C-alpha cells in the first residue's frame, strides 16, 4: 500500500510532497516468508524510484557531435592502403600485402595520433554520471534475502543520500559492498552483521570510500581478520562504536590499533573473540571502552547512547 501511495502521488514533474516526508524504509519487521520473497526487490525498486530526483548533468552524455567512427574512417582507410602495392588498385580489390617500411609505420602512427587528439570531447561534452537526490536517509534490509545482491548493485546510484544502512544477515558479497560504497559515501552507521561472505576486501572498500562512519557492526563476520581492523583504523575519521564479536580472526593487534587510533571511541565489542586476550580487555576497560555488549541483536551497538566525551582538563 505504501508503494502504491507513492506511485499515485508521483508525477512526471518530480517527486511528490508525500515522498519527501519519508526518511526511513525498513523491511526487517516483515514475516520471514515475505523477507525472502524475490518480489521484495521489485517493491524496493518501486519505492526508491518514486523518491529520487536526478540532478541535471553538466553536459550531454556521449562523445562530441563529431562521431569518433567517422573521424577514424580516414585513418583506417589509410592504414589499409599502406599494406597494398602501389600498382593502381581501388580500395575494394584484394592484392598481396607488402612489408611495411619504417616510413609507413610512422605515417600511420602520426595519423592516428592526430585523429585521436581530434576526437577527444570538450570538457562540457564528456560523459557524466547521473546524480540522484532523495529524502531517504535510513534503509533497513536486515535478513531480507529477497533483495538480491544484483538488485542492490543496480539501485546503488539512487541510494546515495542514505547515511544509516542495515544489511545484517543478507548474504551480501564483497562486490556488493564495494558497489554500494562507491555511491553511499555519506554513511554514518552501517551493520553488516552475520554476513558470512564478507572478507577483508569488502571491509577495506567500505572504509576507504565511506570515511565518516561513526558506528560499524561486523558481528559474526567470520572471515574478517586484523587486515580489516587496520583498514578501519587508518581510514575512518570519527569512529565511536565497533563490533567484531565472534570474529575469530581478530587479535590483540587489530583491537589495539583501533583503540589507540580513536580517542573518542566508546565501544569495541570483542565478545567471544577467542584470540583477544584478557590483557587487551583490561586495557579497553582502563580507557573506558565497552568491550562487550549484546551480540545477538543486530544493530545493538547503535542502541547505546553515544555521548561525546568531555576533554580532560590539564
């Protein structure tokens, strides 16, 4: 009914005032049978397309009005003539080829270089990617396996306005996370908990492009290791909460790097991390960092009230 209402109020003139009031789309409370229904991807596509507005491109898409094919034609014709004998024959006749001399090769190279410089489009005529704006800020697809990875990748350019993303338990791949992070560069809170396919590559792609993430949930991402922790420490600017609970590959090295890099971090959830020692947990406690919280509830770290710490008076 929500999607039908959006479509009813959406016109060719643009997004309706009704759609502009919507900031959050969540399917996580649906019954499991509905969350796993492939039609859920179509529903999400309809809702997003009714909410986004494409910004006008600075120039027309495609090459300059002089087609590159027409400009390259003389060069192709010339290169064909270089391989034919000088006995007068027309372009359509077939003759034995003769070896190309250094002079012939230089002439061909100069001709192609000249034309290549000619077909370069002007700055305002070069292809540009369409940019979309929307009122949508939060998207919750927790355990929504009906929305396939391909559907998310296709929608990625239209999800650029989102800053809170929950993809916990959705079988997401590294490629999907990399594609989303290319467009959703303003993310603040992200949950990829229970994503068994996620590796260090996907985490690295995410934090390299989305540097403003404040809370990141990687609970039960069993394939990530200290490489992800180092990428997080060296790319994010203002991390306040991180959960790597049940991540067997995370060790003291990665946890220490994160804890020392962010003075304002409040949560580093290392519950059931078998390679994180008691000594490291004590170090976290000494720095007033929460080392364990509810790991069985996706997005649980976001329910903790994160307050900016007061600066110490020296």
